[in-house]
C-alpha cells in the first residue's frame, strides 16, 4: 500500500457560511473521515491555520503566496491507497469539493534508509 497526500485547496471561508451550512458540512466530514478510518485509508491529516509564512531565497513574507484564493491550502490528509487511481477515487468522495474546494492528490515517496 502506498501513501498519498491530499492538499485541500480553496473552499468557502468558514466566516461566510450560515449555521445550517456549517452543520451539514461538519456532518459530511464526519461520515467521510469515519469511512476512511474504518477502511484503513486514514493515515493522518489536519486543517491548517491561516496567517502562515512563505520562506524563499528572497526572504520571508507574512502570508503564503498564491495566485488565487482557490490555491490557498486549508488542510491536508495522508491516505493509504493501492494506486493513484484509488487515491483519486477516495478524494472524489471528499466533501471538500462540494463546498467550493478541490483536492490535489500526490503520491508520497518513501524516504530511503539512512
């Protein structure tokens, strides 16, 4: 089994959601995450806090650099799956895409033994 990184990008800001919308989204996430755990696909993940730093050779900026709000990373998941296609199918069921976001799926390369 391989591991895949899901970068949860974009989505509707929490502050712009009405209470019913937030409850429905939280319920959908509960079902999704419960299914991942039950099926052995969940390896880790969390939401991320805004207001980070971007570090490059030209310096440090106070906010991550993105070309658009859709590019902002709001969280990540680490998923166990047999293949990229299987990981993409798991991402396709993610509620994030139903709330204006998209999921970038990347295989995680194993670290060589040191």
